[in-house]
């Protein structure tokens, strides 16, 4: 199995990258109980270095430049002496010592050194377990018990316009983004008789095109092919970039905005609608259209330990309501790479379909909105770039519209506004990420966390530990590449041994509500750059959450408990089976750092970069979602949130978009 290089690197950089991949993923002699095919597999067998180079094409020019510099530094004797106590470049170090050198990079006291290691480690470990060969599979899968489903594809509900030439489109309204916000806004305006053009930067894939292989799904349906992260890589970010946006690939958790959050938002923003019946009606309407309920919240092996552990400890838990109608449990779990049967009630299957049934909505895929067009200070339309999916050729797309609603997500929405020259002191600020880490438990029985409804159990016992701030536990659906990426690298044999038991691992996410925000700016290419540091309170909540997550796994009879800390913290029941032992373990992990690349931290929720509120200096948008100072320009996504939501934000943003869209339709009638 080979992967051709992309031509991004020089020959010298390519040789160094191959050395890194070989050191991270070497062939190993199996010990008793090890899978010989898995352990003997090496980086070259899957064409790992070439695959990593290809994946680097998704990076921005800045990111690529920095990573190439890091690769070159690995061959610098002075650099390696300072950071790894080695007097030669990596390729000159004896092969037996390279792992120790890489571990020195991983644990360096210098943050940029840790960042560079994480960039290479994440790409290499993910691709080793996900890259596919001519047979359409990865050679590690059979060894860890992973297999793909084969559900028949359901109907594709949407008609997608594709760009193959210079194009001009006319509409009453241009909606940028087709996800939770954009889909709802488009449906509201189409129902009011407006002609609507929806621009989606991601590909046109629908049910029949969803491949459900991890590498294909991540690289086609996720923002930046799944490589999005904060500038320092301290938080890895997952966001949808496809028809349906996040609703096409999320885990279907459909939680209403808690009343205490609504009250807080009303106070913060001065917008009483958050606490009034109008927002309640929008929540009701969205939940009804999505079929939200618990009927299909069927427990799988990954969620069952969370329920079992909470029940054993007397901790509150509940069934998670989901936007599901007729899901196929054999492909549920793989639907994080697109639902092939249509059971996931994404905007493709609901609001976008409604918008097109009105006969007045055009959806254009593979079309990136570049900037706003203004005429004497008022919105005149959008300038975009469309990509022909067949040839890769790019063409200018001009949309003429007197109203534009930006629903590109809390990273891309501020980037679009900044590229358009919109000026406001708070634009791009107040970015909230719900920083999340994972506590994993290994169980005697098979878990196979990739099969079944992704999330069905919620523990909110700790949701209000510090006033309105706290953390919640949910289960995370796992697939080989993402497990491997998240798993810290303590050495090649240790990493391989843990991956061997991936089918027996249940992963709990510790999802915190953050109070300290970050910022989105743009680089020289106009791409978003995310600066975010996990705040002190948020770190303390994560630390406490890791400890309590370990207790829940213990109560659920896990045989091993793993955290994502840079230094190995593993609890093994066979070595310590007393209550005092688990208490000591929990106390120890509660003291460990969880930020700055010393622990795996992730985000699947991005919020707050174009806040709405009555104070014109503190908020980018007014109570109607209109961008201040630009008539005809609105925002309709999570960027509007006055603060983080504390719960999975899909239902909240759809309700807010429902409110914004309804009011916009009324105002423009």
C-alpha cells in the first residue's frame, strides 16, 4: 500500500518525515497475546509518509510553512541537542534511540516544540489506522475488529447546483452556509416567498455519496479536512463543512437550551426574547420538525458503561433526545461520516428540503463565499469562488442579493466578515469552544464504540459546579483513526498495545462550559486563525471531570482506565482493586495539567464570535441578528451566542435561526 507524495516537501524534508513516521509506527515483534499482523505492520506498509504529506495540503500557507520548518529543525544538531539531548539530527540518530528523542519533543518545556510534535503525531497516528489501499480497507482493521457497514443508500433529498463556469445568480436573500443556522433561515425565508440562494463551501455529498470510511468522511465533510485547531494545537477542533454542515456529521444530541442559560443570556445581552415565549416557541418548532425524542436512543456498548457507572454511584443520568427518524442501528455510529439511510434529521432531510419544496431555493455546493459586495454602504450581494467537483477548476460566482445572512459557523463567519472589511471591536472575539477531554475505560466485554447510536446517555450531575458553569459527561463514538489520534504516544509498543484493544474501549467526554473566550482573526490568505487558551476555571473543571469520569468507569467495572495526559496515567484494576486505590488515582489525575498540549483537548462546539445584544459597543449584532452599521447584513448561527451554551448547541442555534429568520421575513415583507 503506497500513497504518492503531493510535492509539498523537498526531498530532504520528505526523508525526515519518513524517519518520523517510521519511529512513530515501526514494525514490532509481537509478545504473548499480541496480534502478530498488527504489531508487525510498519509505516511504509501503509504508505504513511506519503499520506501525511498529502494531508498537509489541507493546511494553510502559514501552518505548512511552520510545519516544514519544524521538520527541517529535526535534522539540526544544535536544535536536537537543546530539545532532545541528542548531538545529531533525527535521521543520524540510531533507530533504537529515535523514540526517546520523539518523547523528549513531546514533553519539552518549550510550547512550540510540543506543538510541532503534536502536528506530526496526530497526522501520522490518524492515518496509520485510517488510510485505505486498493482493496478499500486498512490492514489494521481486521486485527482490532473494525469493519464497515453496508447499508443501502436512501434517497438524496436535495437538488444541488454545481459550478462549471463563471456564474451570476440573482436572489432576494443569499444565505452563506447550509448547516444548523443556514438551513433554518433558508426555510423560513423561502416559506415567506423569498428567492433564496444558499452557498455551501463544502462538497455536494448526500446519502448516496456518503462513503462512511473514516478517512474519506473526515477529509470530505469536515472543515480543513479535520485538521482545524487552535494556533498552538492545544485544542483540536471538529466542525462540519458539507451540505447540512454540522447537522450532517454530528452525534444527534438534541438538547434544549437550559432555562438558567436563557435567563443568563437575556441578562447579558439585554434581549428579553431569550427568556420569553417567542424563543420557547422556536425551540418547540425546531424539535417538532426534527422529530426530537428518545424512542431511538437505543443503548450501545459505548453508552452502556456511562449509564451503569452513574447508576452504581447514585449519580443522575438521563436518556439523550435525538433527531432521529427510522435510523438503522447497524450504520449508526458510522453516520458521523454521513447518514446513508436518511434517519439522521439533518438540515438536508428537513429544513433545506422544505426550502427547496417551496420552489424558490437554489443550493450551490463547493462554493466558498469570499467577501461581501456593498453599494453605498448597503449590501449588494456576495462574491464567491465555485469549484467544479469533476475537474477541480475554479470559477468566480457573483450573487446579487439585497440581504445576506451569514451562517458559516463561529470560525468562518467572523473570517468572512473580516475579509469583507466589517469593523467592530468585538468581531471575532468571545470565541467559546466547550473544551473537552476524554476518559477512556477498557472493558472485558466488547464495546465496539463505532456501532450504534452515537450518544444516548447524559450525566449532568456536575453541570453547575461554579454558578452556571460546570461539565457534563457523554459518550463519544470512536473509530480507529480518531482513537489513535487522541491516544497519547508514550512509545510505539504502548500505542500499538492500546490500539489492539480498541474494540473494548468506552470513551466518556468531559464537556465543560467555558467562561473565558478566545479570538478568531484571519491570516494573509483570509483563512481563520484561532487563538484560545483554556482558562483557569475551565482547567479546574476539566481536572475534576477527569477524576469523576474515572470513578464512573471504575463503578462500571472497567479493567483499565486511561486519560489523555502527555505522561502516562493508567489505572489497572488487576494491580489495584480497592476503593482507596481508585480514590488515590482520581486525586492524582485531578492535579495534572490539562492545557497547552499536556493533555488531549478537543472542541466540537464553536460559539460567540459575532455576539448579539443591545449594547452596540459590546455586541456585533443587534437583537434582530443584523450586523451593526451594514443594512441588509445578518448573522444566523452560533456566532450570535451571548456566551457559551453549556450543552450541545444544535437545538439552540436552530431555534435562534428560526427566530432570526422569522423576524427577517416579517421585516422584509
